C-alpha cells in the first residue's frame, strides 16, 4: 500500500519513529541499526515501508534503503519468522552480514539475533540461500567465495573500515594476511597496514 513515506522526523523511540507527512503522523517500526543512521529530529527523512496487516491492527515497518526492505520481506517468507523476528535480525546484523551468514551457512551468526534459535537459523539458511543475489551485496567477491576466512569478527572489522571511509577492496586488502580473531585487533592492525601503505 505504501512504497515509502517521506516527511519530517518528529519522534524517535528505541524501536519506532513518527514521521509527519502532509499533516499525518505515521508510527513506523525501525530496526535498531537503522535507528542509529537516522537524521536528527526535525530533519527530513524517507523510509521505504512495509505494511503488515493483522485482524486487530496494522503495523508499518520502515527502512532507509530498498535493499533493507527487500531483505526484510525475504526473511518473513521463512516459516516461523515473523516481522518481529525479522526486525530483531536486522537490529543485530546488517544486511551484508546477514546475507553472508546465510550464504556461508553461518548458523552461529544468525543465532546472535534475539529469538532466533538453532532450528530457525537452519531453516533461514535452507530457504534463503538460493534467493540471495550475490551481486547486490556490497562485499568483496572473496567474502562470498571464502566463507571460512570471512568470520563474523572479520566482517565486523571490514564494515568498521568501510564506515571510516575506506573502500571495500581497500579494506579487504588491509585485512588480508591477518590471522587474529578479535575484531578490535583486526581493525587496529588493518589501520596500521593502511597507514603504512599511504606513506
């Protein structure tokens, strides 16, 4: 019904926001990781929305990108995964990390999301593995072809470097050859590699 809602961000809560558009305030549930990326209150915001209808109520779920919305829609097609569980997954892990976990069969990573147990994680992997378009994942190709190498900690380090402004390929090169398993150590050593290469 609603492809997206564009308006002024009026209120921000731990799980939801209110966006005012044309004099109407829309209450929209938003994943935690997206909440962190929203502009300040009073700013203009555009959220791609999914309307979930139930007999007793209607819920709007919002995302900053079409890709995030589409991934949410994929997750709720899995038996036993409703909107609440899907939102929990997108609050715990970014779309890239979720996609990589599914493609590589990383059940442990999926289970870090609230309410996702071993059996549900296995079902998600089984049902979505062939539905994820690898070319839409903004990760190095080697991350998809070398799942053992790209652990959860290494993915965290890669994303942290990208947040700092480094390109995916540049960040991957900085992490190559590092064997540490701790994300913070990987980030520190990768930054050192980047600094040395910049000289």
